[in-house]
C-alpha cells in the first residue's frame, strides 16, 4: 500500500510543496493505481491522450514506432517520474510514443481534467509541469543529436559525453543491456560492439560489462568537436 501524499512529494510536479499543501491540493482529485506486468503497454499511439501517469514503482521504456515498423527507443523513466505529459494539452489526439513497462510497474493515473484543475489551483504546480515538459524536450533533442551523428563511433561518444555532463562523473553506468543500448542508438548490436572495441583500443575509454570509464575526456570531446 502506498502513501500517495508521500509519493506525490517526491515528484517534480509537487516540488517545493509541503505535505499539507499537497494534501489540500489533491483532496478533490480522482486517480487510480494500475499494475502493469513486464512489457505491458501503458500508453500508445492507438490510445487517446487523456491521462498522465506517475511511476510509483518500477520503470518504463519510451519508444517511437516508425513507419517502417521499427521501434526507436527514446529513453526510460523510473520511480517518481511523470509519463505521458508531452501531448496532454496539445491538439494531438493520441499519444506520440509507446510507453511500456520495463518490469513489474505500478502507475498512478491522473486524468486530464483533474490535472488541469490541479494546475489551475497553483501557479507553482504549473511552473513545475512546464519544467517537466522542458526536461522531456531536452531528452528528445538529445535523441535527435545522437541520430544525427555521422558514425556509430560518434553516436557512442555523444551518449557517453551527455552522461558525463549530466552526472559530472568519468564513470558511466549503462542503465540497460548493450542490446537495448544498440536499439537506443539505432544501430546493430555487432556494429556497436566493434565500435566500442575501436574506441577502447584508442585509449579513450575502458569498458567492463555495463560500466564505462572515460580515460581522456578532452580527447573524447575532440572526436566530435
């Protein structure tokens, strides 16, 4: 059983709000909690965009289904993250992405009207929501940057540099398998492995399982810039 007010307090949407304030703001809000087994679809382009979710436990994968039928991984979200917010107040009728559970996952569902009422009540919540949208937009821009790289080597290095800039650490822990990483970079897994070996042989990184150690950040940057 979840303490929902405590869960709300850990989300970006309710950042800066006290427990009492959250309780007051959400007292008339309706929500449901759904459990999704691994690989279950939560939101998809076939579903009307009329609700958003908060991850109470577990994690999800966000994918774009291309016209060719291929799926392109946009990213993943974890506990306390908001999902399904990118088009909730737009003129787009359906979700732009497919969101599936990466593992057994509990999602708190808030319908559009209830979310609208929450944001109308408090300008700080409105600001937090816009901030969450901006964070999602940054993820999309980063994805475009990766796909625009001229080679697999550059895609790998761009990803590692983004993780370095985000965490200010020369140690990068890959949050998914190399097979999923290859899908995220939109490359074949054998090609990814070959390029990784090439980057290692150049003395730029060291790789052990899902952990990467950047050995020379300046030389790594010079590959791209």
